[in-house]
């Protein structure tokens, strides 16, 4: 492992706005940050571009970026500290383990931005909009809590719509090619590193918003 990467992993252990599965006090750090509030989560957050941008726009709300990749979280956590954003936190855990850290009805909203589409059939259960993950979100979200998906992958988008409807979700917004529609881009104008790459390649960006009845 490169020396710089090793150094970042060591630093990650000490950052006040990060909790990791390896830390015995991870749950306590998270609860201290939450202080009984209901946060918005960005799942598979990478460097946390959406987490940070949302936190800047809504300083009175709390946002948590969740990813298993430590080096990516390091970037987001450092940026949040540099910007002095005290409403941002990062949790380094597997998304399938969310229920170990959050109780039912304790999440306000979820954002899933450009997740791995896992195109092969044997990988379908890994998709963040597969039934097993949707059931987790359904339990964790507060009543009418929203799930937002942005993706350039049309197959994943169509799959996500189908799976959401299959478990009885209420589809609120369903847009293909958001930048070619006469719709408000409120909160959709935030562009992650990956979104910019996709746009440069000529990809279209799709957006889905739903909640559970």
C-alpha cells in the first residue's frame, strides 16, 4: 500500500467527523453527532460531493455520507472540516449493515448518486435499489421519507423503477435525461466527480424519487 494511502488511513482514525466499523466507539460517535436528529444519508458517497453540497445549502439539517472505501471518505471528511461544516459526518460501513447503526424511522431522506450498476445477473443483489436494500430503506426512513436516485445507467434506472413499484413504493418523480427537460433542477444541479465524467462522454442523467406508502 502506498505510504500516502497508509497515512490517510491512520488519519481517518482520528478525524472527529468519521466513524468506522473498526472503532469500538463508532456507534457512540455517530449518536453524539446525531443528537436525536433525523439525518439525510448519501449512500456509496465516494468523496461525499452530495453530502457536502447539501450540508452547505441546509445548515440546520444533518447529513451523513456512507461508504466502505476509507480513502474516498478521507477526502470528504477533510473537505467538510476545512469548510467548518459541523452538520456533516461520514460513516465507513457496509450499506447492508445500516440497521446496526440506525433504528426504524430514524432517517429523513436518502440519496443514491451514480452507484455501481452491477450489470451482470449474478450481481443484481448488490444493486443499491435491489429488493433487499429497498426493504432496509423502508424500515429506516421516517414516514414519507424520500429516496433519490441519480444515474447515467438506463438499465439500472429502469430496474430501479420496476423494483420500487414492485414493493409498493410511491413514484414521485421519474425523469430521463434531466438536463434536456423543462423541469426544476433544484438539488439536481449538484454534480459529482462521476457525473461530470459521464456528461463529458455524452451520457444522459436520469433521476428517480420515491417514498414508501
